[in-house]
């Protein structure tokens, strides 16, 4: 097994700190309910830059991009398909500028929002949409690509193939939030099945994000690591499960509580650690402090 050179270089120094949530940070800066976050790369670039810069300041070694929903199929819901390439190129460029060589940029590729098994979309349509997005992110200057928050392993495999065609390193993450032990994807895939499928499709790093709080990621991480054949594991957990208050999702896990579970996740085999929904630069600062103390990062 040969690891991607950039990935190998990153993990050689110990655990790599990624970033936290983007959506809630944009909402804090005025993103309205129902508004398309990805469009802000064109309409509010300074506010998007502020999110990226906040994570770099907090200690992130890798930051993502505001492009999670910027594929043609997802953007079609808001009638915004005329600017797919521009949104993605701008998203990568914004994060790259904010990183200012202090962090790497791994651009976000989220799911299409369509169900392949229900016939809502064809494999060819998925291939075209993910290829368009991945190529635009590469042109924008991304150092790597993250296929994330995937529920359907087949859709993930198609996205990975499109991402690999850019020549950039590819991270691929599934959501494990189903089954009595919350250790399966919505489609029923186990961590072992997911790792095998993601690696077969060409992923350089496999992982899990979203779906549940960090305590539930310890066992999932260990199983992914055992099945990954030496490939690194990427973990980004939520700040617990949200509670609805006054029509808004509120996450109650604190940064300190979140950080308290991180040593167990690292012990389980995570090489990349960060946060997903409900986490913030405060969470990343806590993790940076923890890693600095324990791993001299």
C-alpha cells in the first residue's frame, strides 16, 4: 500500500487538525433560513473569508470550503445552475486566500440531494455533476478534495472517481447514524463495508462525519481503522444532537466536552480530527490546545 505523498507528509507529524462547521458560522453572519450558502462565495465573499480565517486563526491545519452543496443537481433546487463553476472556483480561492499558506485547503463535495436507488438521478448525471464540481475546485487551487456526509455508498464511489480524476488527494466520509447502535449508514452499510467500498473507488483517506456526537465516533473510528488497510481515518463529529428551540437547531455540547472525547478517538485510530455541525472556532481552539499538549503540535 502506497499513501498519497501529501497525506503521508501530513500524518507523519501526528494527528492533523481540520476545521469545524461552516453553515452555522455563516448563519451567525447573516445567512437566512433557506438561503443557498454556496452562493455567498459570489455575493458575500468577505463573510465567507471570515469563517475560513477564523478556523486558521484557531489552529486548523486543513480548512474546507463553502462548496458543500455546490453541485449542479443540488443547486438546481434554487435555480442557481448558471454559476456552478464560478461558485466552486471562488469557494476554493476564498479558503486558499484565508489560509495564506498557514493551512491547506481540502475542498468540500457534498451529496447531490437526489436518491440514486429511487431513480431520482442516473449514474451518468451524478458523474457529470461531480466531475464539473471537482474540476472547478481544482482550478480554484484546492490542495485536496473531501467527499463528505455521504449516505449512499454508490453515490460516494461516483463522487470519489470524479475527484480522483483531478489528481488531487481524496478524503471520503460516510454518515453513520442508523441501526440500533448508530453504526450503519442510512442505506445499511457498516464501517467495514464503507471502508472497503471507498478504498476500492480510490479514496486516499476514509472517514465519518456528521450524524451524531463525538462519543459515538470512537467505535466507528476503530472499525474504520481496522478495515482501512493502513490508510488514514478522518473524523468530524457533531457537537451532539441538536435541540429545536424557537424553530432553530441548538447544539448543547460545549467545546470542552467535545475535546474531552478526542483522546479516545485518536486512540481509536483517527489521523485527522475536527468538527461538524454545531462546532465552531472555539472547538478548534480547544482541540489545538489538546494536540499541542499531547503531541507537541
